[in-house]
C-alpha cells in the first residue's frame, strides 16, 4: 500500500522532472564544459544549445525550456539583446547571464535587460548550479563582487545624477548598431530584423544623431566600447 511511502519521497517523485535548460555560447568548447557541469546534476538537463543570440531566441521559440543560460558576448544578437527578445517572447522565463567579464557596466545592462542572475565563467563550476536552482525559485543570483558593485554604483549614480534617459539607445537602435558595426548592409539588416530598408536608414540616422557620430567607422568604435562587439 502507498500508505507506507514517506510523504517526502512522494513529493520528491512529483518534483523529479529535470529543469530544461537552453544554453547559448558562441564557443563550442565552452558550451561542452558548461553542459558537463549542468548535466551531471539530476535536476538539471540541457535540452537545447545555440551558438549565438539569434539562434537562442529561435530555439526558445520552437522548444519548451524552463531556464536560459546565455553568454553575454555573442554574434548577431548579444546575450543582452537575446535576453530582451526572450523576455518579450516568454515573459516568465528565468535568464542567467554567463560571462567572463567581471564588469559593472555589463552587470547593470544584464539586470536592465531582464536577467535574474550574473555568473562568472571563471567560477561556473562553483556557482552555476546554485544560480540555476536560485533562478527556478524566482531568486536573483549575483556573485559577491557583483553585489558590492550594484550597491556602490547605485549610490554613486543617485548621488551624482549621472544617468540621463534621453541619451540611452532603444533596444531596436542597439540591434541596428550592432549589425552596422559587424559590417552588414542595410538590406541584410532589414532582412535579419524583419523591417524595411527605410526603417534601417531611419534608425541609423537616429543613432548618429543621438551619439553625436558621423559615419559607420565611428559607430563601430562606439559599439566596441559599449561591449556590443569584440574588437
């Protein structure tokens, strides 16, 4: 009779379905290493992989996943841009940012984009599993240095009023900027983003005006400084 089965075992059986993870990183060796870390845990399973941000969004669109783990710097769409797309596509999907950059700018951009955690690749074997489980409990996960940076930067910005929303790019402008900097033509950008060439030209003109720049070369340099593409 089932009366002899401890209630905790029954609960464990009901909750035994592993967390389905989407893993995105443009380096196959990194994906393999991260997958080994995750798949050795009985409650975690990588069910989809992607080599760039756009592929990650497509994988999430066509498959059922419970959690996304995204590298922050990837081709086509960065992890930040993919996060914004995923938040719009699947509002309840927890997203962890996996990065080699212990950098306050990236940290704040990740949180603004909608990520619930920020994990350094250098300590992924120590922190990533805990971060995944925290994300599924709807809890944020930041390494200690990130928490310190979060508090310090917030206090500094409040004190000095440094953030000016008028100078921030929209998510779409940022996508166009990244693709321009990567050398795509207006027609290619239009096809990738499903917009008209005329709209691409308008976004590019807005970028030049907002940023006070003059041509593609200056846009590319800005994109490198902003972390949208690698030099």
